[in-house]
C-alpha cells in the first residue's frame, strides 16, 4: 500500500529527478510524441516500434556514437532501442487496469515493490526508471574524479581520492552476482556505493538517494566486452561517469 509519506517522498523525488533529467525519463505518461530511438545500423533498423504511451521513451541525452569506443553504437542500439524500449512498451501493456498505482514510472515501481502479484509491472516500471537514470549517468569525456565544489568534497570524504573511488565502485559493480546495478548514493549527506539485483533501486528501497548508476546486466556490455565486466566498469570510471549529473542529484 502506498502511504501518504510514500506519496510525499515520491513527489519530492520526482521533482528532484525532473530537475536533473533533461525532459527525459520515460517517467511520466505523455499525451503525445514518443522519441525516436538511436539509429544508424542494422540493429536500429529492425528495432521494435517506439512506445506510444501512456509512458513514452525519452531521447538519449547524447548521440549514439558519443560513447565510442567505450560503448559501441551497436550496444546502444540494442540496449536503448530494444531493451529500454521493450520495458516501456511492456509497462504500457501492464499498466492497463493499474492506473491508480501512479502516473510516473517511479510511483508505479514504489507502489509495486515487494508485491509478488505485481512483479511484472514492478520489473518494467523499475527498469524504465533505472535506464532513464543510466543514460544521464554517462557522458562523452566523463570519468575521473570531481575536483571542486560540495559534491567533490563529499567524494573526497567518502573515498579519499580517485583510486579509492574507483576501487570502491568497481568492487560494487563486479560483486553483484548476476543481473543488477551499481550505484553511488547519498544518505544523510554521506556518499557510499552499493549494488542492487535485477530491477531494484535505492530510489524506492529507502537505502539512499541515487547519484550515479551503472547497468551491470550482461545486455549492457556483452557485445563490447563479452564476459569482462571489470573492463566495462573501468571504462565507465575512466571515461564516461557523469559527475555533473551526480553533483546535481547531490544538491
Ligand atoms: Fe540495461
């Protein structure tokens, strides 16, 4: 059951997300216009149709070649054009008759978290939210370690330096057994790393406020790195992690 507190927390979290995601995230039913997924290769040309709503798919916040060579256009075409698209499409199907659970992916995920009878709806709502958050967690020319500002100070307090940060996040990402996510989170002003299984997110488990995420499902990296998840995580840490996004989420 969604409590009044849940609704208040959800509302504030949504405001925070909306303020950081560029008109993004298949996060809210929209009246018109699904975005066009990335294009450019065969994988994109035989992609499933873009979801037509009520939940729609926002465009990637970068060109589908911007993350090359660390994440290929082919991987993005499948990951965004098929996996993320598929979650949103399935969410729309399962949402019929469940409209009272909420009008955002976050609200639906929060309302169905832990409900065995609503597991498929939860999985697709949660994965739609997680992937929208993921795309904003990466950028061309990212990675490294933040150097100034309140967020950088918190990173230094938690991890000491770049090596400490990379070691901690890499451990979180590589020790998640099977499918899941590695997160940088904030709780009571302090930063830490964690991992979650399958579709779970600290955004609604109460473990902390997500600042940055990396998808460690095999579909996120297998075409480029095969079974070498540590190499994929290292590429994210060295070249892709979007600390501008993390700093905005930290506030
Ligand atoms: Fe994914």
